[in-house]
C-alpha cells in the first residue's frame, strides 16, 4: 500500500478552502481510514500552521492515546460515545469527549476530579442521525442539566451535529438538520462562547451555508469522493507482485468452487494478495480488474485468502513473476480509483480503505523538504 501524503494534504486544503478558512479537525479514526494514523498525523502536524490545525478527531480513546504516542499534544476530540470504563484513560490522556447524556457528563466530571484537572467536552446534538447525541428539540431542558453537571470541573467547549445525507444529490435533508441544530443552539443556556461544528467532507465541499467554526474532513482527504461533483486527488495505491505466471490449456479451472474455466490456451498470473489482506472477496464476481504494465486485466475465479488470479492473455509482450499489479491506483496511462472498486463491490470507499489489513506494508511518499 502506497500513501501519497502530499496529495492527502492538498485534498485537506481544498476542504478548508471550500469551508471558507474554517479551522480543521481532521478525522484520523480507524487508523486514519486505513492509511496509518501516526504517519498521517505527523505529516499534518509538520505541514499545517497552528491556526489551521485545531485538533484531531478520533472515534475511540485508544486512538487518542495513539495520537499522544505519535507526539501530538494538542486537542483530540473523541466523537463517538466512550464506554464508561474508559473515562479515566481519556482523562489521563487529556482527551476531549463527545457526550450525549447527562450521566456521561457527571461521569466525566468525576474523572476530572479524580485526575485533578479540568477537562473539556463537546455535546453532540442529534438532528436526525440517530446514533448518539442529545435530542435537538429538548435542548432547553438538557442544556441546563449539562451546565449544572459540568460545574467548575469541566469546560463545555463545543457543540456539534452530523449530517446523514450530505453526500446525496438532494441536500434538502442537510438543510433541515441545520435548521434543527441552529434552533437547538438558541435554546442552550448562556455562557462562554462554544465552538460549533457540523461539516464533514461532503458538507464542507457541497454546502456553502452555516458550517460553523470547525470542519471535520474525512474521506475526501484520503482520496475518496464525498458526493456528486467532488473528485479528490488519489492518495492510496494498492499493489501486489505476480508470484507466478503460467500458461494453461483449455478447460483448466481456477479457485474455490471452480467458478472460472479457461476457454482456450490462456496465460494466468497469481498475485500475492487476497482477502486476508483486505482485498474484497466479492470483487472477483463483480468484474474486478488489475493494472499490469499499464493495462487492465480481469480477476478470474474466486479471490482466496492469500492469492488472486488474473488473466494476462491479452497483454502483449512478456510478463514475469515479480512484475507489479495495481489493484487501486495508477500505472502508466491506466488508473483504477478506490471509488470504482467500491462501486463494483456495492459498498463505499470508506469500507475499502479501512478494510485493508495490517499485513500490507505501508510506504509513504512526500516531496523532499524545500521542494
């Protein structure tokens, strides 16, 4: 797996430009969408000015701890509800939790008391996503209770919501969610100004409206499309070597279930990659392809845990064991984008990237300093 860190940074800056210069809370959850949390975070730390990089967003306390190990001392917002047993760990790491119920605010306050430090939190406001958050329509009631439970032990730093369909062609639902969010904010008790954030990649790029103080870029930064009209630079490439090249006679079968049979003398190549590395097994039946010597070749038979077979018969010239096949990325004039692979498999680019396993070595490309 090859990761172009400079392309990732350019995609991130496009999101910020679309968000009219809002501060950035890059989402690095799920091992930075499969690309590698520490290398991605360190590149952003080194490349972004302090006023732009407001913090990092994660989904778990353990991911926040990993950011600390990577050298980040700034804000880390855990955007998913943390299990109660992890509050003490979150406090020790100085994380900012997203809270969705009064009991969670009280427990976070207890963690602050035990740690002997004031801790920050954000309240998620549920405007239609339904996974977590205080109900928008009841903001007047829970707002007073949150402020009381926080007391002097906690800093109620921010409020946010999450659009459920900002990547769809019709943005009416996002407009409706924004209206609910604004109405809820107006009902909250007065106090120090709270940071407000709503926009993921799709909302930042496709909506020129409210958005808030901070934007939360995710999939677009990593090279996946964020709805109609958004096309990022490719960031991740997936490559494997041919471990074996051979010619087979007509009637030869390949793979579990023998789902493919050669119709003539064919030339097959066995790639040293399979679903054990995160290559989707369903890709074969969906017309999956690879690039070899810059040209597309079809995946044949079922993808195995450690091996994938491609038909090299239409390639001109010699193909040898050790030659490279590209399953995502560019090779000469050819390109297979991650969104194409996702569409073939009936899923989304998020699942393809986060599914690429740790058995795959990651290599990182960046421009030399001063270039």
